[in-house]
């Protein structure tokens, strides 16, 4: 007998959109046999025959909120919001080293302007990584792997990053410590609705004592998603 699938945490839903929490270690969409959109469409039998369409993507190793359209029109409308930088995104990450209280990282990426605002939330140590910092990162632009690339270029690579790292400094436990915990935007098909979601980062963050004890994590009262 197969075990029941892990319940999908829904942050917002109406007749046009669905916002769900993607766990670490799964592709948002694609040709892989196991993707988050397929999991969502399989577990939600009440959806239309075509299922939902992802309006954007998170990396395989990144957890967090993902917006889906229930129709092509809704998916296009949200996609346009992302293109116009009208979606506020907040990430939390564990990075190597002691990060300044705040930084504005503005190195161009792929020949295009790019800006990421970074704020230190807490500092501590981890076995196998030494001094680490818990940071909030807010991408002003939306370049590929922007947060990962900017933090690495600043000398504070994200723990568990298997692409942007210094070989002898790479932390190899528990995967990528990056979570898209906050999302805010105006509903593109209903101007009276403001969608604002925040949730505490996934369980592996909370297993780190200094992260769990931080004001950032303690401020959340929502139950965990993973």
C-alpha cells in the first residue's frame, strides 16, 4: 500500500490563482517525472483537466512560495507582474562568513543590471562551515540565480550551493539553505485583493540552534511546511 502524499501547503487560492509552498529538492516544473506542479495537480483532483500553470520558478534546492495560474490568462497576467518587477520577493539564506548589517549588491549579471538588497538577521557557527550568517535577501531585479551569484561574488556563498562555491570551502550537508519565505503583489485580475504571504523557513533552517533562537524565526507562529 502506497503512503499518502505529503499535504501541499496552500497560502492563497481563488478561481484564478493558487500560491503553494514548494519544498527543497524538487523541480518546480519540467520534463522530469517528479515535479512540484505534477505533485500539485495529482493531489488536487478538484482542479480543471489541464491543472495549474507555474507563473515563475524556484531552483531545485530552494523552498518557498510559488504562484500558479488556474488559467492561461491568469498565468500570463502574473508573469507580466514579474517582468514589470511588481512582485516583492523575500528570501532567507544561511551564508558563509560574517555578513555586514546591510549590503546592496549591484554587480551586473549576464550583461544586465542586477541589484540584491541583503540584511543580516543573525550570526553563529555550524559544524563543517565555521562562522555563518542568517540573511534576508530581496532581489530588485530577476536575473538567473541572482541571489546565489551575488552572495557568492560578495564572498558569502550560500551553504550547500553546488554551483557557486569555493571547492575547499563548500558545505556539503543538508542541501541548499535558501528559502523564498515572503511574497507580495496585487492580484492582476482583482485589484481589490492584495496577496501578502510570509512563512517561517523550512525545517532544516530551524534545526540550526542559533537560527531557531533568532528573532526572525521566533516571530513566526505558523506551523512548519516540511
